[in-house]
């Protein structure tokens, strides 16, 4: 999962509402993710500001992370698992 990898590597990331909005950035109909590889000199300050904002909002925000717990089994699976314990 990309957000977990970004947090681990210290790469700022953000969520964009809708694939079409993200596609507009790269002049495509839709896009699922983008990565910036080159930045113009005049845009470096803006990118740094956005990176700091995204880092604080997404990377450092533990409230948006999902907590993995034990799986919830259906009734048939619960019955099968219950018989094995007897």
C-alpha cells in the first residue's frame, strides 16, 4: 500500500478526491497516482510548502491510519471454527 510505503520512506503524500481531478494534472482523462520527478526553479518553494503541509496532514497524522484487527468471520465460518475447538 502506497501510503504506508510513503510514511516509511518519509515521502510526503496526499489524497486527491477523484481520479479525474488527478488526471487533469497530467493531462490525462484519469490517473490513480502521480510522482513528481522534476520541478522548475520558480516552483520549488511552493512544492516545499505543499510537502510540509502534506507531511503534517497525512504522514504525521496517526488518526487517519486504519487499525488492523482480527478478521470478522461469517456465520458459516464461525460454525466451522467452533466445531474444530470441541
